[in-house]
C-alpha cells in the first residue's frame, strides 16, 4: 500500500515551494522581542530561550515543562523498564 502523497508526487512531480517559506512564516509569527523576565518557577528567561504561555497567562520556560505538568495538570511520569 502506497501513501497517497507519494503517489501524487510520482504522478505530478514535486510542488514548486520555496524552501524558505517555512522559515519566513516561523520568523514572522513568533515574537522574539519583549520576552518575560522569568517564568512561574523563577527561572530567568534569556534571549533565545524557548517558553510557552498557557491559557491562564502563566509563563513556563521549556526546560520546566515537566514541573508545570506535575503542578498544574497532576501528571505522573514513569519510565518503562
């Protein structure tokens, strides 16, 4: 069984897409200036750090996502052995 997208590309050829379209979209839609000083756990957010803001407005540095999930969502992490 072949994937429909592969079959379409084989029949019609690859689409004419500028390879930088994704980069332009990403850079235009993610603000990089005026970032918060620190997240809800007190970690400093520096230029180039990745963070997210939840629906209630809490800022969380990407490195602290596990702490956020444990505190806010009650997540329990396991490791398979």
